[in-house]
């Protein structure tokens, strides 16, 4: 099968490379011409513009976009919609808000263009391990494009499913990322507690390795934690600053909208916010209140 790959960042480039290795013809485009040139190294056919990508593909066309969520995705889809024909398909593998994906699907349907939202997980390891694909969109269109999904997934029968209509793919990926926040936070807290038990002098890298086999808490995230601890057991080379992609926020927003409690995910997001603050005002106010009502000692800032 042939398709266009728009956006050759690390993940998009790896996906294009996996598709080429799987026997697909991939026409590549990125705003960075060096990224397009680099794609020639794994067999991608570089294009000079979105119009050039479309002109190189036979109908019905499939164009996969991997660009940042928000306005970049909006602009790319708007431009492509002017170039495509009825029966063509746009696949968005980025972390778009599912409500935007539903709106885009409705708009493109009016032009006879299929919009497929593909929640994609796998990160930098997807090139070799395959990607988990949560696909939303018209069932007939998704079925036509399955050779692409089967190649990107870890195996043709593993790691891929059509999860529902338009928007469902990105909704599922949003929840997936919220769950990821909670899992990561649980590992972080558990290992911090063990590090604090100084009298035992616990070997954290060895414990992580032990947990990887036979334990009910084994996972790929634990594998990555074990690798990180092996490289730097005390993690002294890192600052306690944790960013967020935005999907955790969307997950919490959705829980409020649906009145579904997700306290673990919500708290893990809030903890990320706190990690970015140095000497936060709320903490200083807590200290001031204890001093005011009980005369408790406070530490003065320098």
C-alpha cells in the first residue's frame, strides 16, 4: 500500500521507516528539508510540498499526519482538504483533542474525505517494537487502511483495533495517557519511599530488576525505570521537574464533565504541576498558618 507521511519528527520518521520496511511505499514531507532528505536513507520518497505529496499518490489516497496538536494540525488538515478528492483519507496520529477530531471528521465528510483519528502509543521504541494503535473512524474506511495499521502494530493481530467512530481513537489515547500518569506516579512514590528507608540501604536497581519478573507490578514502564536506575541509581543527574503533554489535563476535564471520579490520575497531574515550583506560595502559607495558630517554628528564606 502507498501513503503520504506528513511530519517527520522522531516518531513520524520512525513510523515512516517501519512502513517502508514493511513493504509500503511512503512519500514523505516535512517543513524541515533536512528531515525529508534523511527519509531517503530508509527508502522514503521525499516531496517538496503537500501538493507534491498528493500528486505522487494514486487515488484513493491516504495521508498520515504527525504534527503538533492544535493550530499546526488544523492548518495542515485545512490545506490538505483543498488538495484531496472524495474517497481520499486523512489519518491523524498525533495527540489531538478528540473533540477537535470529531469536528474535523464532520467537516471533511462534507467533502467526501474520510478522517481517521489514530491514538498512537509506542514512543521511540515503536520502530522496533511496534505501536499500539487505537483507531477511530468509519468502519469501511478503517478496513481499507488496515494494511497500514497491521504493519505499524507489534503484529497483525496484536496492538491494533478500531475502537469506535470518529473521535474514539483520540479519546481512548487521552485516557491511556491519563492512566500512564497514574502508573508512573505510583512507581515514583514507591521507589522514593524505599530510598528514604536508609537503615536498610536498599539496592533500588536490584529491586527494580527483581520486580520485572513474576511480580504483579511488572510492566514496560518498570522496565524503563530499571534501566534509568541502572544508569544512575540515585538519579542525581536529574531535576525533579516533570512536564505534561496536555492529555492528562483533558482526561481530568472529561472526568469532571462526565462526573466520573478519577482521583489517582487527577492527583498525579497535580503532582506534576507541583514539581515545577520552587518554594511554592501554598507551602509558605501553610508554614505561616502553623506559626500563627500554634507558634510552630518556621524557616526563613535567604
